[in-house]
C-alpha cells in the first residue's frame, strides 16, 4: 500500500515512555509517573453524576458547534476569569484541544504555509502541521526569557502559536507580553493561535487570555487539565465572529460534533470549581516539593514554572542524549520522565520534562528515587 509523505510524522515520545513504563509495571515494578501531563484525579463528581443521570436519555448527535448551554457556560467562564464579555456564538466545542487545532489550522492556513512556535513547545503542534502539509518553524527561546518567544524573534510566517502556560516550561505570558506579541504578529500579517489549555493552573498572578488584548485571535482551551477530564476528549475554541461559519462547516464534515456524553459532563464540570481548586492546591504543594527536591538531586538548571504542572530542566551538563538518559532513569530509578527531544528537536537532547500532576506521595517518592539515582551515577 502506498503512503503519503505528510503521514510520516514523528512519534509522540512521551507516549513511548508511557508504554515502556507500562511494560515495567506489567513485569511487577512500581513506577513513579513524572512523564505524562495527566491529572491523577478523576473528573469532578458533579460531572460524573450529571452523565450518569443523562444515560437514561438518548445521547446522539448535537449541533456541530456544541450544546448551546455549554457554549454559554464557557462564555460565562471568560467573564468570571478574565472580565471578558464574550458572545457564546464565538465559542466552539471540540473533540479535545487536538480537534480545535485541526479546525484552526484548516481554517487559517493553506498547504505549504509556515507556522511559527516557540521551541521548546508542545510536540503535536509540529506533527499536526506536518500531517496537514504545513511547515512548522521553530523560534529558539531562552531560559532568561522564560522559554517564551519575544516580538523581535518572529520569523516570516503565516501564523504564530503562543502557549501560556507553556508546555513543557510552565511559564506564563503577562498582559504586556501578550499585547506585544499579538501586535508584532499582526504587523507581519500573521494569524495568532493562543493555546490556553493550562489556564486555571497558576501559582502566582492569574493566567491572562489573549482575548484580554485582542479579538483577532483563535483561543484554544480544554476540560482536560484544570477540570481533570483528559479521557473525556472535550475542549473548546473561541474564534473571531467572521470565522464562525467557516469553523462550523469544517466541524460538520470533519467531526460531525463533539461527543454528546462528554459535553453533558463538561457542562456540569463548570459548576465544580471548588473541587478543581482543591486539586490545584495539591499541584501547588507538588510544585513546592519539586522546586526544592530537583536541585538537590542535581537538576538545578530550570526556569521556575508559573503555571501548569511541569518543570523543564537543562541537563546538558549531564547528558547529550535525553532519550537514553530518560530510559536509564526509568530502568534504574523506576521514575518515568520525558526526554526534551519531544519539545525541541534542535536542543532537546540536553533537557528533560518532569510532571508533578500526580499524588503528592508519589512526587515525594519520585524525588527520593531521583536523588538516590543521581548520587549513584
């Protein structure tokens, strides 16, 4: 069978690490998971209860843009979190944030277009772009800039992807930084996509949406992280008014609609903020332990994360092969971590990402194991 060149995307390395960790667990080992950005908590109780009550009713197709009540609920969230008065007609419910990126890239770009993003950055940006015959252009960022791009760094491209909090860095863009970047992109004729999937997970000043500085932006978010609903595959996007119909037509044909069951649960999750905030308190404690424990173990070259649940560490003084080093840590310490090559194909051989999304006891045990492992090398 013939195959397309655009289908030859790189693997999502963290998923390979997860598979290796699963094999180790199947063999009887106890593995501490610091590789995957998945909350260790279940979906909010209210979300699970709402779905259970809905199961007696037919769950079929919804309108392509999502349940009207859910779109209104998401618009209300923007008013509470950011003070943004958002027309719910601009809200599009999607099959996870991944579905939102496919819709956004399809609506904004033509085959061969260049789309810029900061390196390190979420690896699936690059792979989705490649699968759509688009060219990903990396902007090498610096630790002193908190691994975020700067306006003068923007290349010649049709689009720019921003991420705040960033993955893998966890660093956050301020309102002046968002304004400067979106203004610079507009001056270059670049469409801006703002990945805000980790909003709600902040440890200082609140996270700011790009919608606070401009309406000429596509904002993407999800119920996966703050609301602990990774497996439910329900996200959303906010688009400029003149893009709504284009996105609707694409959504009708590509996805028909987001999963009805997940939308029911997501609508209820919007009322479960106290539970989500309790989870955030756990992440905050985990972050404190990581910022104390990782340097003691020898991982001391980090940009302190302001959001999400990751720490990105420069380990170039320890190794020039992060994939091999991560495998060594898994084998000898029983801790799964993610090689930086996932996030930066140019400099990622000298970096690792540590996730602290799991239970606090697991984080403490993982740090103990990492300290012992590094001391024995």
